[in-house]
C-alpha cells in the first residue's frame, strides 16, 4: 500500500524577535517606528510574496494592540475599529465598499491603518474613485527582495519550522538552484516538506526533483514542466 501523505503545515511564527532586519526592509522598518507620522495615519506595506509583510503586520498589532484583519473577509459594514487596524491582503477586499468604510472609520476615529499588499495602491483594481483617492493619500513603504544573506536565513528558518534536516551537500545543491526570491525559498521549503513526507527521507535526487519546477531550466540535474527563472540562483 502506498503511504497516505497528509498536508500538515507548521504554524507561522510571527514573533518580533524572529524578524530579520535587512537592507531590503530597512525603509519599511523606519516607517513603522512612527505611526503618528504616517500621512493621514495610513501606511501601505508593498512588496513581493515572502518579504515579511504579514510578519510586520503581526508585530505592529502585538506591539500596539491593534486589530488584525484580512482583506478578503471584509464585507458589508466592517465592525467599527476600537483601535488601530493591521489589514493583510488589502488589495483583495471581499467588498470594495467595505474597505472604503474601514478607511473612513479609522480616519474619523483617528486610528492608524496599516495595510499590506504585493503592489502599491496605484496598481490595485480599485473602482471607487473616493477609495482610490484615499489610498493615494496614504504613506507607502516598499519591501524589496531580500539580500542573499537574508534569503539564506529565511530558507534555514523555513526548513527548521518544518523540522527538515538536509545533508549539507544536499542543502548546498538545492540552494544553488533556487532563484533569488523569497517566494522561491518558501515554495522550495514546502515542496521539500511534501517530498520528505512521501519518501521518508530527502536524498539528493529526491530533493532536486522536488524543487525542479523552481530551478534553472538549464540545470542538467533537474527537470520540470514549469521552470521559473527570476534572476541568478541563490548562492
């Protein structure tokens, strides 16, 4: 009988002491030091997947006692905020009017509103002109792709959270083939986790096969129908 693999994922750790400062997030961290200085007390964190936006939302919510909310869950008339709000996936509200109401409610009460999305508000598919103008009048903090040192730390953290231990030579081979992006690192850790559950161990061939769709399409040791190339490999 084949082994039944259950998709068990570890809870994300969003503790402040585990956030790693880097040149790629330095500007955002400076913005977060002074919410009182945000234009209209609103700030948007924009950056690629895996660059720490959600982690920063959790840090600010814990630090200041703000409400954590999720954009796709916004519908109708959201509950009136009693304090600041940290809103994830702000570019994908379940109801655009609900986001508009939340922005207005925070402004009227004088509460900070911290929003996170992959792109700046100018790129969001906003139809309501008044909402578009309010978002444009918000502060913007951009997170860039992490440095090589941070990508290395993120990858090791992802593997550790999944209790994955790779032979150093296998780990080096995997890292060499990954694109330089936080999203690729996160996806690679998830793929290695699934491969480990299915195979019981992570030999070099199994590990490289697991990350093949993410690796360079000219790598003779990996194969995949959907190769991704996002710059030089992670060294």
